[in-house]
């Protein structure tokens, strides 16, 4: 069923869905994987990064040409996110930041916590005009986080880096990948977010690509429980967003309309621990409900210039070496179908199709069809 604009028919009584935004002309976020090189070997790495750069990385001139292509989308310019691998292992990364800023394109960085992330590097981030920095934290204890990251002592180094970035005045986002190993530590991670003054908590839900294929995913019912818990955490002073769990937005709308949280052991365990660690929630929810998804408001450029709908959706769309990024984004048939919510299965019948749309990456990983239903969502659409 196609719901290209506005509210889909039959949305539940009493639920006000956020206003749709047309992302047909420009994305909100352009991710550029500036290198695959990284000194870490994390268990869930999308990129299966290696210590050295891979052949075929975009050159400095090609990188500037890509930034020109991002600017060519027009105002409001997309946010350019320099990721990897470890973006700090690209020698000219700050040249790229300064070039983008010169064009008015806002830049964020997603470095790894390694000896490269020094106080001098943080100062250069500030001086070069980086708008935000994201770090990964995948546990509330050294045992869990260090086990995921593969380096002893990495948890303590990450917490120190978070504090240093916040103290430098940078907007800090923490990325956490939910997996079996850290499920029961999510409340403690949330409490750490509140304590350190982090601006955004972005919670990733596993899709089996790269080294993530070897990592234990949680069940669909637990996805629902965690998303209800994340709505609770959105009352603690930081923005909460999800990656590859867009049904979080459906849960936010439901909870705001008075739908109760699930009466399950997993949800109660997480909720009770959050209150124990951080006290009762306060203020209005800061849950992120913009209706973007892989290929709708989001596009990913790999180290070699190949374009994908998102980092977890390995469906090649063309190369920026051959065609302008705006042309690839605007004209690709699959992206146009994704943006028009032309889904099959439950996602195609769902009254939340435009707001949510399911994880296109998970649908593709499960079935080979990026328009199939999202197997991690337990919601049953209203009868048509």
C-alpha cells in the first residue's frame, strides 16, 4: 500500500502523527565513509574495518568534489557525517572539514576512541568548525564494552573521551548497539548519558552485515520492550534516536497517546533500573520522530565512492565518480519506492508506514528485497 504524503488512512484514533517531510529532493544526512582503516576490531562492525586503508579510497580532490556534490543539493544543506573505519586515520580529514565549512555545509565526525583522539585533536575539531562528534559506547562496564571493542581499558578511555568532548563545548552523541551481551546494561548506559551531559543517545539495532553477523541479536519482542524503555529515557535531558528500529517512532506516538508500556519482565527490569540509577523521568519527551529511513533523508557514500541507501543496506546505487550524488539520490527507482512507502507484507499495510516504514536494511538482509517487511517489528497493522 502506498502512502506517499500526509497521514496514512486509518491511523489509530487519538494518535497525532508527526507531519510528513518530503525528502525526495535532498537528504537530511549524508554519511561519507572517508576510510575503512581502523585500529579497533569491534565484534559488530558494519564495515569489517582493517588497520590499513583499502585501495580505491576517494582522493583529496575526489573528496572535495563529493563535498561540492553535497552542497549542490542546495539549502538547507544536508549534514555531512565523516565516518569510517576511523575517520581520524584519513590524513586530510580536517582539510575536508574546513572545505565543507567554507561552503556552508555542516560537518559532524564519528571517530574511534584510540590514541589518535588526543586533546590536540579535540581542539582541532573545535577550531575547524565540527558541529558534533559521535562516539560508541556498547556497555556500562569494562567487561562488556571492552569485550565488544576488543581492547582492554577501552571503556575507561571512552568515558574520559566523552567528558573531554563535552568539556570542549562540542555536541556529543553516543552510539550504542543493542545486543544480547549488553541488554541488561542499557539503563546504566542511559544514566551515564545523563550524568556526562551527552546531547544525543543513538541506539543501533543489529542488522547482520559485516562482523555484525557474529553478534547475538535480541528477539522481536525484546526490540519492542527496548523501544518502550527508550521512550522512558527520552525524559532525562538528552535526545533519543534509533538506527534500524524506526518502529520506535510508532511507540513514541502510541505512548504519548496514552498506550501503556508492556507488562513484561524485560521492560520492567530496564525501567526500574533506570529509575534506580537516574531518578524519575522529568520534563517532556525528547524522542526523535522525524520520518527518515534508509534512502529517505539518509544516504551513504562508501570509501570508494559507491553510494548506498544507508551504511547497513549494501545495495549499490552507483558511484559519485560517475554520476552526481543528487542525481543518484533523487532518481534511483528503489529509493523512490522507499520514500513512497511502497512496501510489501505488514509494512505495506501498516498505518504507520510513512512515520516508520520499517528497517529497509533488515528487510534486505532477511529476504534480499529492500521493500519487504521488517522482521524485528511485532506490530500487527489494523485490518484494511
